[in-house]
């Protein structure tokens, strides 16, 4: 099976080509921000032309493709799985009905290429995957409901990898998976469903390289109405300029660790990050009633031996801990489509 992967980011487009599970190439096409229209939907033609030119340079004939898979965008809440990019989904992605994000172009471009050759296009486990139980949605105020927005693609793919290595079936396992990158999301995986997770998009849960995490509510409200900051500045404190960026003016974890080796205050903040992630894992262990088959740490920060070690020593009493550094999103997208093409799963239909 020849599978083309399209993963648009804010200033780049990642392209992957797989033959079954084997990666043939993985390239990142970087874009000058001056060339990108601020309106994401208006970037469609620009990115499509670049992708088509790149494929021509690589000698890839789209007629040889069995499917095209895009990074999932902002859609209405949907269940986990591999979803056909149909007209209904394309309409929501193009209009930005549920929000604008570069990943919306993943499904649109994939469908356009697949339509040319009479094949199907898919997305796999987008960030809006929602498998919450009703009790998980209660926030404490009926005006504000907890939402499921987390790193579904990487969490699900890594959970499956862990299960394959440990002779477990994902649909029967109880796992806690933590993705640690620019954002941090921790999910309680109960027999194949993520029944609770922190809202990583808005920066809830542990603080991160760029996000402030769960701030003291009363103090945040008073700060918001102090007249010292605009709404935009407050939102940037929460997401974009929070976390390690607020403390040290960098979101680079290598730089943070270097500072921590020399500065006791920096070490305290780094240790607090590990502490908060561990605390989030402990919280989710109660969701699974203590029946946890494994704790998985993934994402770019999982490359840090110090961070993994500090978190592990606090949570290893709950279950075995395994780190899977990085996030292989392109392969996760390919595997999701492959499961459908091989008949191991049924494609899901967006309505």
C-alpha cells in the first residue's frame, strides 16, 4: 500500500510517504510567514502548489497512491479512529466552523489529491477526539463544561505501541499516557477509550514550555480586571508566553536544563514541572480506580532523562513507566489508514 501523508503546521508542511508500515521519506517544507495568508483557508492553493511541485521533484506519481492521509483539524467532537474525509467534513474544515488551524488544510489537501485519482482520503485521531464519560465533563459550574482536547494521535499511537510490546490488547488495557511537548496532555485510557484528559489547547493541567497550566482562579480573575493587562496579554500569559517561557524567556527544554544545572531557582521550576506532571498522573490513576497497566511518557520532552527520571520516581508505585521520546505523527497517520485498508478497522463517516 502506497500512502501519502500531509501534515500542515503554522509555518511548515510535513510530507511523508509510506509503503505499508515502511517510511520511504519524511520531509518538512518550510514556508516564509510573509507568503502565508493570515486566513488559513486562503493558504490552500499556495500549499497545494508547493506540495505538487515537491512530489514532482521526488518522482512520485499520484496515480500509484492507494490513499492520502491528512492531519486532522478542528471539527466537532468525534470518536477515535480513521475518518473518511467526505464533503461534510471538508465543508467544516474549509469554513473553519469549529476554529481555524493550519491542520484544517490536512484533510482538504488530502481529499483534493485523492479525488484526482479516485481514491479515499482519511484523517486519524484529531485533537477533537471525545470519548469522555459524562462525569468527566462536569467542571463545577454549569456555564463551563470540561472539553476533550488533547494530543489524541500521538497518545493513541504510543499506547498501541506499548500494548504490542507487552502482549496487551489496547481495547482491554488501562493506561495513563502523557504527551509532553509545547503543550502537555495526560489521558486516562480505559479499555481503548480516553475517558478523561486535561484540555491541552487552553493550557490546563501541568505548566509547559509555553503554557501556564492551571493557575489560581481567583488571582487570575483579579489580574484580568486590574487594568494592567489587555485580554490578549492575559491569554498570552496562559498560552504562548506562559510556563518556562514566562520564567526564563525560552521554551527550549535543553536551555532550561542547562540553567537548572547552575541556578537553584531554575532547578526548582524544572522540578515543579516534573512534580505537576506526576501529580496529574496520580489524579488520573483515581479515574482508573488504581487499575493501571502502564504509564507512558512521550513527546519531545521525554528525551530528557532527568525529567523522565524525576516523574518516574514519583509514580512508579502506580504502574510500570515507559518513555517513548518524540512524536511520530506521520507514521501514526499511515498506520491508522493502513488498518482500514487491510480491513482491521472500519472507516468512520463524518456527518
